[in-house]
C-alpha cells in the first residue's frame, strides 16, 4: 500500500491496530503484551518502516496503551491493574493498567516509548475504547482514585512528549473516562484529520492507515 501512495499528498502512514496480533488470539484480545506479530511481520517492522520512509511518508504506530485484552499475559498481572473493592476492574473484555504503579510506568516506557524510539516513528495514534466507570481503589474515595489515575495517565503522555518531542500524537477517547481537553491541556498544538483515512486489512486485522494532518492552533 505504501508504494501505491507514493507521490500522493500523504504525510503519515500509520500501522494501525493488529500489528501485535498473535496467532489464534486476534488483535483485540491480546492488547497489553505489545510484541510484534511474527505471523504478520515475519521479518519484523524495520523493513516496513524503511519502506514507508522510502515512499516519502512518515511512519506511525497505533496503541491502546491503557488497556489489556483477556488473552494477554498482562491481563493476569492483577496487582498492577486497577481494582475496585479489591477486584480487577473489567469493562467488556478489557482491564486497565494502574498508572500510579511504578512497575506499570517502567513497563509501558519500554513497550511504548522505547519501541517508538527504536523504529523512529513520527506519529502515535492512541485509542481508548472502554471506560473505567465510577472509579477505582487507592484513595479516600473511588472518585478520587479515578482522578489520580487520570492525572497519572496524563503525566505518562507528558513523558512521551518530553522524550520524543517531534512525535505527533492523536488520541481518540471513544469511551473515555476523561475529557479530551484535559489530555491536551498542556499541548501547544492540536491536530485535526483533514483527509479520509485510507486503510487495508491483512488476514482480517486492521493494520495500516494513512492520514494527512494539518496543525491548528489550540
């Protein structure tokens, strides 16, 4: 697809949801382990990223980094996940990382930040497709626990921006526990999609999208 888009007015080519899909698990069920799929990318991502750049586009990557899917090993790491009344919060099939846990920050720094640096991605698309609900343990009330969790999530995004200042981010909170203005509150620029997303599916997994963005004053 990158070759077909070469020479078109496309700035970013995003490898979307599914790049980590393990055989027999699919893309939605093993979010959280974040290992490149050997079935979809038998030679790894390096050659794909190089091909995107050779076609004149900036490579991007997709994460839903706050969640874990039910077939991920991370889904079983209950002491590192958000809980309510001592039980891991499960919304739909997803569970949620506790961003106040130093282990989680170290883990996601390796899986997300170091990963982006390794492949020199220039664009990060983050989805958020479930809601934590009324709150979580860890404070004097469930609501305060939720507020502290959202504050910690925002701090992690700030860390991404500090460590990779050239990175373009777009966050899509389709079932969010926070307001998009909160997330962008310290960003100088917001980004708006100005062209339709072009996408392909490989073996049933949505793994690629190309978008053209223009920056708008916040």
